[in-house]
């Protein structure tokens, strides 16, 4: 394994690794913390919690977001809940069970030590958020309530109705605002990071564009934290906010940060189906709905009767039939592939035939409408406003859509990328979810990284670094600024005939058709050539109106789409080289007799970390071998 991919995993039993590591790492004394500046890019759950916690410790923080307020980070859109190994239900949960479920759910393609730490600190997250006033749902007696999510047979998910992400972000936002008021955090809203500045091999700052004025601004620091989310919008249509992008992470990648497992993308099974070409995004319906909703399709191909007219004997509750142990709460990759399969068989419902039913009739009969409304009311209202249908009376229609990305910047146990001083937190890194994330674990990872991991880990690096401040007149800063100005000028002078959205949509269609829910060698090779054509079309025919010296959303999008095109090409190469199926990466050539993902542990039990080699050159593959000492590698079964 190359030295650059040393994961820095502590020795000893897995249950002792984190506590031992905390003791062994270097510390920065409280009086010296105020001498260090840290840049945090992104103010979702990972970024806001990191910025607030590091400022509380005494560091000087500069926080950046491209939204007008940290409150608008995409974390706010998370609905269903957050996992934690509290075992409040006394149903057999434990830190080890959460660890095991996460490793298994990720199809044995994640790093054991990181996942165990995530499970270990999960309980602290709930205590932290309750102390902040996050209004988690409670039982009648006042204790915190739990519900179940996919891939688990215990109830460990804490929730705030169907708006858990919003409430958690408000908690982190309050902590962040406190530090802004204290003068320890300087907030830069409407600022987009466009480059990472590396000096003498260490990350020393960023270049950002003021999205209101267009001014290119330089910011220096002793370390840079990227908490910029995932890259699902490479598919154009996803459940992500339309502004979500890969640019910050990708620009860091081009400066030397390796990009790991880019083909590991998650398709969420519970989304409102596509309704036409006019859409710019898709809408999530929380996985929590599968606690009480039953998924089904007609048994007969082409059955177009109203759902109320289809009797029980003509319905196929296919998840309950195929996976009796987990039923409708199988992991997301399994549920999504099964939905695609029944639709491909011609048993899909709705006008397009690309949907299945999520039916609450039995739950309403059993528990009453009031109880279902108390749990899911805002989700039902959202569905009704979008579709015009009443889900209390008519089954929801759902279909899989891109939702999350397990791939991301490669990081070691301390969350540091291969560029010293540059860290990646939350969805921006690859570390915890393997080839498939379990539901309600994204919020857990973001807050674990921000509140409980990076405050320790960053000290180990800063304790070895001098206090000197690099001035933004340094040649590396000036060079980065000039390169950006040249790129912006190049984009503005192409003056072609295709809009940015048209090209993005073309890229997204290619990615969905050939590198989406299922992939084949033939399809991926077609995608490789088509993406080359899209890239040529972009750089020869894109039309961007306006100038750089103003609010210019077309220019913003153009830079992001240029990065998505390059990322899409890497995703295809990653999917092509991985001749196996695992989690969300489903190669049709590699499946069991009953259609499940067929791993090749002999050849692919590693993290694929890709290294940028320069413009137009193929990236080189580095491998971090995954070792499993606490969990036995087996064929996943949820039957």
C-alpha cells in the first residue's frame, strides 16, 4: 500500500482504538489555539458543527457557504431520522450491532475502524442535540422515541417528525451563531470555493468567488476543512438541492487529494417519480414511511386498475415476499433494485409505468389516521401538494432516485485527505458507508465528524505546525487567482448556442442510463465515449450570458457542470474497473441466481482511490486494502 494511503488506524482492539487514539494524539494548548486560523467550507451539519466546536475550543474560524445563510444548507432537507446506539427500546441494540449493521449494509466495502468509531460516538450526538433543544419525538411518558430504518432489526432511529435534518441543523446553526457573535467565527455567505491553495505541500487557504459581485477573493489559514456534501447532481435529477455540487472537492482533488470509490452512489427507493422533462430536481419521501407503508405492485403485467379495485390476491407485496425477515425495511440498494425489476417486468404503476405503490391502508386501519398523521403529516402534505393526490386515501406512488454518494475524497482515520492540512467531513469523504449507506446514518456521520472527531484530530496536525500566517500575496495565491480568472474568461467567451442546463441534462441522462441503478461493461464503455462528446460540446458550444462582475447564476452553474463532466468520466472508469457487484454498484454481469449483488472479495476488497494526473490524462488507481478482523465477510442476506 503506498505511503500516501496510510490510513493511520490505531492499534489494539477495535473497541479501544478511538479512546486510545484520543490519548495518543498531540494536543494544542488552550492559549495557543487562538494563534491558528481554520477555514471551514460548507455549513451543513458537518460544517456548522465543526465550525462551532472548533471556535468553542478557541481556534479562529472562517466559514464559507454559497447560500445566503448557513440555514439553507442541504442538510435541512433530511427527513426521517438519525441513528444512535442508545438501546432505549431494550430490543438488543448496542454499539457493536450498529457497527455490524453499517458494515453489512455497506456490503463490506468500508473501513472497520472508522465505522466502529461512528457507532461509538453516536450516543453522544443525541445528548448534544437534546442539550441544544432539538425537539426529538418523545413517547407518552416523555422519553425519546425511536423508529426503525432499513437494514436493521432494532429501533434506533431518533426523529423529529419528518423534518429531522432541519431541526438538527437549527441546533448546529444556533451553536454557530453563538460563535459568530463571540467573534470566533467570521461568516462568508454567498461565497463559493473555487480552488485550494497548497504551499510547500500543505493546504494553506482557498480562493473563493463572491457570488454577488463576482470578486475573486483569497483566504489563508493553517488548515482547510471541506464539508461540502455529495455529488449526486452529476445525474442532473436527484433529491439534492439544485445548488449542491462537487466543485470544492473536485478542485481539491485536482490539487492532489485522492478521490475514493466515485462509482458508489445511492439510489433511494422512496421518491416521487419523474413526471416530465420540465423537472430540475426530484423529491424524497422519507424511508421512515416504510415503517408503516407496504410496498406493492399488481401481480399481472399491464394491470391498470385503480389500486382500490385491485384485491389482495392480485397484489404482490414483493419485498415482504422476497425478504420476510426485513420486509419493507431492507436496505436502500436492495429495495431500489427490486422496484426497478418489477417495473422492468411491466408491473409498474402510474402513467409512465415507472412507479410502485406505498400503501398506508393497513396502518391507518390498525393505528388510526391521527397516529399516522402525527408521525408523517408533513410528508403526506408534501406529497399531496406535489401530486394532487391524498395519500391517506390513495397509495403513494414512488420510484428510486439518486439521493446520496458514498464515494468522496479519501481520508485517513483523522479525516485528513492526501494533502496535509486538508480535511474532508461528512458526505464529502468516503469513509463510513462502503458501497451503500443505511438510512438515518448520514446525519449521524455529519455530526459525528463535526462535533466529536475533527476537534480531536485537527490538533494532532496543528500541534506540529508553526503559527506563521501566509499572506494572500504569496505567489501560490496569486497564481491560483490568475488561473481562475483565465478559466472564467474562457467560459464567458465561448458564446455558443447550448445552455448550461441543456448540457447538464444530457450528462445526467448518460449517467442515469449507463452508470445508474445497474451497469454493464458495454453500457459503461458507451458512456465513456458519450461523456467525451458532452465535454467537447460544453467547451465549444456552451452559452453563458452576462459578465463575471455581477450575480451570474449561469456562470456559477457552468463551473459546476464542467467539474461534473470530469467527475462523471471518473465514475464510469471506477465502475468499469470494479468487476463485481456490491451495494449501490450493481454490475449486471455479476449477480447471484436470485438477482442479488455478487461481490468478488478475492479481487476487490479495497478502496479505489484515484489520483489526478493532469488535464486530459487518465487518472491512476491507488488501493487501500480493507482488513476485516471483527466482521466475517459473507454474502449479504436480508431474507
